[in-house]
């Protein structure tokens, strides 16, 4: 009686764990025929963040403002550390280092702001929509 209860608990817990971790595969899924589960489902491993990755090369990432900036459209100050959902796109190369651009919307007036990496100076450069504020650090 006790062994049966333990056996049921073990089976149920492993099934619940598999479903909770996203390891469920439908019965009609065949890895030899379909390949990966993402190909079978028609989805990307990174989910909705990667919906523009094939068409435009943009991945949505969480970006934190590295320094205070002033919005060019309305003059609102965006402080260092404010987080955005930004589109990350490869722009070019500096020797063997990729140059990335991060495009986000200003929280005050939805003006597009673009910030690029600058590997030469090991810094970021604001290229559109805002102006970097001078700080004494």
C-alpha cells in the first residue's frame, strides 16, 4: 500500500516536472522526421524576442541606459540605469569586434533613440534621438 503510493507520487512528480520545464513533446512529434521541437512548432528558441531576427536582423534585448541623456524631441532627462526593451542589431565591425546598435523608444514622447557601441573608445555613442549629458565622474 505504501509502496504503491510512493510509486504514484514519483510518476506524478516526474510528469509534472517534465511539463513544468517545457519538456512535453506531443505524441505525433518524431525527432527523426521533424528535427528540433522548435522546427516542429514553427517557433524560434528565443520566442517572441526573435520575431524580427530573420527579416531585419533585430533581437529584442533588455538594455540599461549607460549614462544620462536628454531627449532631443522634448528635452526630458533619461537617467542612467533606466531599462528599456531595445532592438539589438549588428551594424559593422571594428577590427574583429562587432559594432551593435540598440534602438528604443523614449519613455516621455516615444521618440526613437539609437545608441551604438564604440569599441575603439570602449564606450557607447548616442547616434539618434537624444544627446548625452555631461557628467563629472
